C-alpha cells in the first residue's frame, strides 16, 4: 500500500462510518460526507499518479 493510502485510509474509513450512521433523510449531511470522501480518494489517485512519474 502506498504511503499516501496509508495516511488517508483511516480518515476515509472514519468518514464512511459517520456517513453510515446518519439517517437517510439527512440528505445534505450525507452528501457532504460523500464529497469529502471523493475528494480524498481523488487526492490519493493524483498523488499515486504523480509518484509513478517520479
């Protein structure tokens, strides 16, 4: 596992747990967690892509 994944995976896992605890009717809050998770996942992919060319 890449260092960037090791760094961000616990954060993503925590956000997923918080997201899953929210009731379905809290749509905006759930979307906020989803955006944060997607941002972190994209950050990981970008960092790994940059490292592949280093």
